[in-house]
C-alpha cells in the first residue's frame, strides 16, 4: 500500500490539535512512499531535492487540511505535484539566466531584420496555400506589430485588411508566428505562469504531456486564444 489514508488522516487531525513533533515524524514517515511515487514522474536528476522540498511543503500544508473537503491522499498528492511543478519551473528559469550569463543571447546574435527574414521563410513553408506576397506581408505585419508593441487584435486586423484574407486565417497566421518566435528567439520568449487551480484543465494537460513539455507549452502559447477540437 502506497499510502494508508485513514491511518495518516487520523494522525494529521491529531497533529492539528497537538502540534506534536512525534506525530509529525510519523506522518512524514508514512507519507514517504506517496512522495516518492509522485516525484518519480518528474526529472530524476533532481529527485532527492524534490523529495525534501515536498516533505517541507506537506508540513506547511497540514494546518490547512480539512477532511470534510478532500481526502488526505488527494490533498497530499496535489501538494506534492504542485511542489514538483514549481521546483521545475524555478530550475528552468535558473537555467535560462545561467545560460544568458555564459553565452550570447539569441537577441545578441540576431538582429530584427534577420529574425524577420527567418519568419518570412518559415511562414512560406508553414502556409503553402497562401500567395507568397500575402504571407510575406502577413509575416511583416506580425513582426513589426510585436516590435512596436501593438496588440494581437491590431496585428490580426492589419493582416486581414492588408492581405484581404478572412479573420480566421489571419488569426492562425498570427498565433503560429508567435509560437515560432517564442520558441526560437529569447527576445520574444515569455516566462510561463504555473498557477492553475483545481478547476482548470491545465492541470490535466500537465499530467498528459509531462511537466517539461507543459512548461514549454505555457511559454509558447501564453495569452494565445486557441481552440482544440
């Protein structure tokens, strides 16, 4: 048995009343298997550190546990998952910052004209059914709009009017270009927001694709209005 829910629940309720260190030690001991099982789904390189951090987060979360709202198993599992996600995002940000101190950033190695040319070539391949002149102008609208700080609505409207194409296609061109620029160039990248509560399907997407891909997905698609059919 990974987690003796009824037994540990009784210990937690007792601890909430007494704050006994002896009871706390028993709770952590009986929660080790659950912690290790959840952490095993994340980066194995940081396994030991995540286990220690998860134990600390459980201690922090125990005063807030309410057995009338959730089972202790679900409560602890959510705490551990969120701890691991936060740990990985923090590590990812640190790696990015460390990389910038050791190497030239993409924005240093590429000027905006090179980025635009790259986007133009990429979009010609990505949207082969659209006339070359049209997709080239659309790419320029996206790039110049981002450089000038225009809103997504304004950029999409420029594509619609300048290229005389329907809004749905213009929106896809904009979103596809954004994803490409964010994943290829650091000057266009955004830091992901890991926050997702119980009633968000982002928690399910994280479970489906894994935490590393989830972080990449958040960074590439943040604030893009997309619909999955």
